[in-house]
C-alpha cells in the first residue's frame, strides 16, 4: 500500500498528459518507419505483404498503428511513474 501511495505522488497529471502525447507522436513515427521498411522489403523480395501507410483501407496497418501507439504510450507512462520529478536545487545563501 505504501508503494502505491509513493508511486501516485510521483505522477503529476501534466507529466502523464505529456507522456501520452509523446507516446502518440513516437508511436506514429515508428509506424511510418516500420511501414517504410516493410514496403522496401516487400519490393525487394516480392512477398506482397499487405502493410502500407494507408490504414483507412488496410486492417493490418491499423492494427500495427494501434499496437505501436499503445506500446509507446505505456512505455512513456511507465517512465513517468518510475522517474521522480526533477526539482530545482535549493539556493544557498551567498556570503559576502
């Protein structure tokens, strides 16, 4: 129980919102990179893999996009929960 209280004190709502936004952006970029590599591999080998960047017409692309976004969001939220927030160092009084 103490672990849960300590863990919830580390998670600021703004940090969690930033983690979700960053997870969506990184997941989308990873989707385009993976689709690019699968497309180039498909052109070289002629395997006719059905993953493209047009996820409105292709279910496998949509599934890949959703999985990558969920993994990235979960990863960044985990990092927010396990990393303590940075706090400014207290200023020491300067002596003349």
